[in-house]
């Protein structure tokens, strides 16, 4: 998998660094890491809540519980994320 960080760090081949490109690549990597962490936390929490006895398959009630848990978790995360972003925008506007 290509990381985007070549020997010239996204430069035009002249050996110069492109700070804007590097910053974008770092932002993408942070977003991917955050998404992976969100998925891992959601999986852990919903598994503990919904799966009483781990086995080879999920019964119908466990499937419903997992689906509902994941929906609620994502709804809560989206609500918090929107509130956080809104607060950041207000604070930036007041600077």
C-alpha cells in the first residue's frame, strides 16, 4: 500500500518538500486512525453489551442488539462530533 510519502515527500522530484501536501497526508492518516479507533471502540462496547456467550454464530437477538447498539453509538458519536465542530467554529470566530 502506497503511503504517499515518497523519497521527496510529495515534492516535484526536485528534492524539495511540499509542506501543504505533507500536511494533507498527515490529516488523512489522522482521519483513518480516528475512524479505526471509533470502529474498535464501538465493536468492543457492543460486543460486551450484546454477546453473552460467544459462539460460532450470533442468534437473532444478538444480531438485533449489535445492530441497535452500533446505530446508537454512531448517532451519539455524530451528535458529539457536530457539537464539538460547532464549538470550534464559534471559538475560531471569536479569536
